[in-house]
């Protein structure tokens, strides 16, 4: 492996870690808010993004991208919960034994907040319906929009091209 590949791998891993930290920062901000307003999650996500920039963990562009990925995933599960009145585990389509408990708990708590916000914020629905190769996502299952192939994520990671047809656009898998 050469130096360029090593740097690229390190950069990708840094963004994966940043995704999980942004979830953590968001949860901490929400926990410190006395009253959960209709936009509490959006404000908490914005604060988490700003914190990552201020602490020098991410550049502004990286923070914007990770913020988008985290927001998209949280609002997607929130929409599912609001529409289907189901549990986060159903949406994730993963056995709970393979999922890191801390990530699941954090994601579940934030998803419940997203569910409540989406009942009030219809515009957020249309911004978070697609996942693309190269973006970050967290635990759950994506479905290729071209061929229907499922890709399972047991931890936060970059979205690869579809292993079956090599397409690059996905949606969250539904039962």
C-alpha cells in the first residue's frame, strides 16, 4: 500500500469517527435543553457541526458534509417512525446483537426527536430521501434504487457502489 492510499484511508476513517461524534454532540446538546421545541434537533445538529469546526476536528466543508449525512439519517428514521409507528430496530433491519449498543441508544434517542420534529416540519421530508456512494451513513440497511440490492451497515461507514449493479443512489430499505 502506498502513502496516498494510507492518507485516503485515514481521511475516510476520520470522517466516520466525526459522524459518530456529531451524533454524540447532538445528543448532549438535546439533553441540556430544558424544553424540546419543534426545531431542537436542527439546532442541536447545527451546534454539533459548529463544535466540530471550533475544535478543529473538521474543516467547514467536512463538517457541512457530515452534518448533512447525520441529519439525513436521523430525519429518515424519524419519518419512518412517524409514518409507521414502529421501533428503530425495525427501520434498521439489523439484529440488535450485531449493533454497538451505544450507537443504537444514541441514534434511537435522536430518532425519536426527529420523529416529533417531522410531524411539524414537512419540508425536511423531501431533503433526506437519497443516499449516494461516497457519503457517510450509520447503522441500517440501504436499498439500491436501480436493482433493489440491499447493503447492510453494522456501524457508521462510507456508502460503496451497489455490489450487484454498481449504481450509486440508494434509499432506506423498507419492510
